[in-house]
């Protein structure tokens, strides 16, 4: 989990988000959930999150998000613009990296805002140059620096970071097959993070 936190801290630093920013996180897997909390700790005014999975949206709301959007039921662009008086958000973190989330990100990005792509893939996306008008910026980010991992450790030690809500299931090592089945079929088990625990001798 701390690895994900370090990546989120680096992404936030790449975005140059400032206190009072409105922030959207597209995709609330473990990385997206880390972004929810880092954005809040960094002083975000309003935090939006999106996903297709109700359980992670629930965890996001419990750990700092203000608005959750189930993309199976709501239009992301319309919902965010309605709640920001048509302005959009200052920072978007796209943890999915699909053509659809790229379209959503550019559709909700405010003038002068920054879109940070966290998911790299071979997907091809297209957009109009006017989508980046108004001094909007598109960045990419991955991994983290040593000092950012130290920040992750410090935040976890200070209890400002809530990692326990991510962990929905724990299994002993001899139940490894059941643990993987739970994660593979996460929608059936309401799983987010599955932990294998080993006993010390």
C-alpha cells in the first residue's frame, strides 16, 4: 500500500496542485483511493471520484472524497460541470488510461488546469487541440522519488493516512488459492485489497 501512496504523492507533486484546488480522480482502485487522501491532505477544496465499482466508491467517500460518480449510472462530464458551476476542476488524475477517461478528463478540466495520466498503455486516444486551450496542461507520472516515499511513511505513521479501509479481506498463507479467487472475483466478494498473512516462527 505504501508503494501506491508514494506514487500518488509524486503524481500530486507533478500536478502542482495548490490548496483550494478542485480535484477529480478517474478510477478508484488502490491508486485512485490513495489520490483521494493525498488530494485532501494537500488541501483540495472538493474531491470527485469515479468508478464502475460501488465498493471502491464507498471506500473513497469514507476516506475523503466529496462526490462519487458511478459511471454506469451518471455522465461524468455533466455531473462534475454541474457541481462546479460549469468551470470544471483544477486537477484530474486519470488512473484508468482509456480513451473514454481521457475524453472525460479533458471535458472536466478547467482553464489553467492539469491532467496527469497515471496509466500508460498502448491505447490510442484522440483529442482536439482546442481541448487544451485556455492553458490546460497534460502530464504523465509514474513511480516516485526517495523523499516522496519517506513522506508516505511519515503520513502513515502520523495516522493522517487511512490505509486500513482499503483492506477488505485477510487470509492465512495456506488459503492462498481462496485469497486469489476473492481478488479475481472482487465484485462477488466486495473486495478491494486482499492481504495474505504469514505467521512468524
